């Protein structure tokens, strides 16, 4: 059932704090994703290489707009999170260096991964997309 409460009734039962409770104090937010910059650069490089390979092979003036939109989305998809990580410059948390990543690895929801395992997980899709693009271009070159 729904009951309408007046402001006076709410004020009688409300708990008013003069200071913010400790549980609600701001915490340090880790916006670094814990991966080194090189993995992001490699991922973007693979996607842009795929666009370059397919664009050079299937060079058609009608594809300029779709290719431009896709390239913009790739750059924005990685550029906006990069900007987001820098929104709190006073935060002591920074992205891991490659040496630190090699030493510590990364802990995910499924457990701890070494640097090699995490790199494979991050780069498997972009590399497969690039290989697929090269395969499609090769097949198109052989057929025509």
C-alpha cells in the first residue's frame, strides 16, 4: 500500500548528520584499466591496419564516408577512455608501466593472469580481425 507522508512526519524520523559519514566519503577511483599504454596502441593499430588494408584493396569513392565514420569511431572508442583516465589528475593511480605489468600481471574476475596471458586476451580479437581482412583481400585479389 502507498501512504502519503508529510514533510513533518519525514522530518521527525529522519536522521540528520552534521558531518558526512565515513562510509560515504569519496574514494580513490582507479580509471587506469591497469593495462599498459602499449596494449591500447597495438589494439588501435590492428583495427586501423584492417581499415587501411581493406580501404586500399577495395578503394571505391563510395566507401569514403563509411570508412571515415568507422575510423572516427575507432579513434573515438579509444580516445574517449584515454581522456577519461586523465580527468582526475590528482589521483595517485596511474596506468601500469610495461615492466610493472610484466612483473605483476593483472587480476581479473576470473583470476590472476600473467602479462602474456592478459596480452593474448586483449589482442586476440584485433589480430584476428586484421588476419581476416588480409585473407579477404587475398581472396579478392586471387578471384579477380
